[in-house]
C-alpha cells in the first residue's frame, strides 16, 4: 500500500482524511503533536478502518524528527493540515502563527526534497481572499487581501509552493481553499472535538443543544441579508476529506501543472 503522510492527522479534517485515504487503498501515516487534538481521535480512526494507523507524535517544525518519519518507508505523497487556525488568536499572537504555519511548510518541503517525495496537497483557506470585491469568489479571485496574520500565513505558504514548484519541475502541489467544514463521520467515531473554546459556530450550536452551554449568542444584526444576520458557506467534512484524496490522485495525471489551486 502507498504510504501517505497526513500532518495534523488527529485533527478535525485530518482524521476524516486519514479514514478516506484508508478506504481508497492508501496507508495513512499520521503526524501530529496532539497540541490541538485528542488521542481519542486516533482511537476513532482505528475503529473505522479496522486497525491502528501508523502514528508519529512529532512537531512539524522539528526537521530531524520529521525526517525520521520519512525514513520508516517510501512515501507516496503528503497532505499537509498541520497549522494553527484561529483568526482572533493570530491577531493576538502573530509570531506563533508565522513560526508554526510557515515554518512547518518550509521544514516539510526540505524533508520532501531530501527524500524525493514529489506529491503534496496543501490545506489552504478562504481567508486568503480577505474581504473580496465581489461574491461569490472563484479560484481566480485576488489573494492579496488577507485580513489577519492567519490568512496571510496561508498567502505566504501558497506563494512558497508556487516558487518551489517552479524551482523543482517534478514537484506537484494542489492547493485547496475552502470555507467552513462541519459535520462528522457517519459512524460517529470521529468529529469536531475542539479543545477549549471553539473557533467555529457549529460546536457552539451542538454544545448548547447538549446543555454544555447555557445559550447561543448570534453576533451581528446589520448584514445585507433578509434578517440582518451573517451568512456563511459550509461544506461537510467527509466531502472535504474525499476532495483531498481526489486531489492527491490527480497529481499522478498527465499535464498537471506544478502548482494549482
């Protein structure tokens, strides 16, 4: 089976992608330091795929520790999720975000180059668009308007991947920009398990419904919508996970550009 490294593989999207990789015939290799996820996500993955996945508890900014994962066997490709993602926190702690989000990709590309791995799917974000001039946005919309340090780390990472693929004609990278993933695996073994205060709406809704929170506060009443409340786009996490697996498979096709959104 082809080994595919999933950085941040114990996280919300990463855990679902590990499952979809296994169901597509790949051997997912989870790399996660568990600072923003829980051990039970790994147990959930094992329960769904019928075996314990290969797991390495590694900080993705630690180049030598990361390299040892690649030494365990041939690596077909990498799906890179490992990153901090809270917009508000990125404003309060920009150094933390620039170091981790950009630094981990630099380390990953260095290790991939060392071991001759040429396939990468990168988890980007709609935050690269900032406040777009027109809606709905498309892949060709300008990505220069990121409004937070988190969003700008994604802009920089995308530029880094374009530059590296131009320097290395054999490197193939697919950049997926998406909005708000929600939901859980149909087995209910894995789902969104935020540590501490959630950053997304849906965990607030579910925690309020379960009685873990007294009330749900909806912010904003003057948006240009029928009732003045905010409108957001959502995508089911299983659909998103499958999209990552399909993007990885596409990198084996002919005439695939070195780096594409």
